[in-house]
């Protein structure tokens, strides 16, 4: 026990995007199999990592705003035949958000949990980091899965209403409305396949998505948005040498299907697969298809 005169040990700041733990009440118990987060030291603080399973490593890089829980529905299934690593992206920076800082974090994490070459799976913003890692360290990438991601953020013609009116209003409603009207609105959006929702979203999934919206701070979202806006690999993505699988949901918002086709067209030898009936959250809403598609594709690659 510390004596009254001893100096207090300063708390180590948490610099990763941390989701409020109430999310556990929203998801099926099967998703929690092996899900035991542990702290991991980065420059300036810590983040959380989940590592499970054994075999060839698969590193799951999450979307905006950076919560590893975006991979809950697929992690345990992938871990039956692979060493699966998922982690929270950095959301606090010493200065402005920086892709260089993200790459340093990624290298430190992979050195600890997946030394050598690994399969890197990135969704949305996580796919941007996966591209940058494949370009910077091709020796550390056995295979690349780019899920619902982009070489550069654009806003297609006809998408202004959905992007700048519908989406902000929906987020505000999910954050501020009581449970019953918020759920009714989310059900309507899912029924019509709007934004990140699709008809595969049951009430548990809608509650999980709402929990994420309600507990994401403006600072965490702002850091991730700044990184997405600064990402542009159009001039370099054709240099990716790793075998690449591009995934996208059939009912994604207007920006993502052409972005996926651009990546599949530009990266040499890349293959494109479409998650049937699913929108932007397809690793959560169509997880069996996601796992089967990734594993079947990996099985076609030459043994190392």
C-alpha cells in the first residue's frame, strides 16, 4: 500500500478509440467467445488489443471511428483457423491526426502480435491504413483484404442529401431520441437499406449501432474524419504487390461501390466480391458470408 507521503503514480493516458463497455449488452453471446481485450503501449499512452486463436495471422483493422468491436461478428469464426488480432485505432494525437503516427502504431502492434508477414484485413478507414501498410512494408503483407474502402474520399453526384443531411440528422436522432422512437427510426432505415443499415439488421444490431453513435465523442470522430479526408493513394495503389481481395456490400451508400471497383481495377490481380443484400456494416450484418469468402480466397493462395 502506498504511504501517504509517496508521490502518486501518474495515470497512463488511453490514446485508442475506446467504446463504452455497455455495448456487451447489445450483442449475441457467441460474439464474445475469446474476446478478452488487453492494454498495449503506444507512443504517449495505451490502446486495447484482442488476440485469439492460432495459425497464420490475420490482423483486423477497424473502420471509423476506430473501434475494434466492428469485428465482433467475424473474429471468433476466423480464430478457429487463424491467429486473429484486432485493436482500437489511435484517436488522440500529440498534434494533428497523422497517417505517419498510425503507421508507427501499426508496426509496433504487428511486431508484438504478428511478426513476419500477415494477412491484413481493413474495413473502410481501416482499409486506408491497410493500403498504406502494404505500400510501406510489402514484406510484412502475405495478403490484403480491402473491405468497403477507398483510394480517396469523394462525394458522387446525387449523394449530397444522403451525405450532408440524412446522415447527420440520423446520427443526431440516434444520440438524442428516447429508445422507442430511435429504434423505430432505425428499423425504417434498415427496411429501406439507407446509409449503413440493411434488412439484415435485427434489433440487437440496431441497438449496438446506436450505442456506438451515442458514445462516440466529437474528438474521436473528428480525428478519424481528418485521417479519411487526408487519405489519397490514387497515384500509388497500383504498386501494391500483395494478393488482394476487395469486398463491398451490395447495398452500400453511393460512394463505396465505385470506390471498390476502382481499387479492384487498379491493384494488379485484385479480385472483387459483393456481399449480397448488405450495406456498409456487412462484416457485422453478413458475417458468415464475410468469413467464408475470406477463407475460401486465402485457400487459393500459394502456400508460403
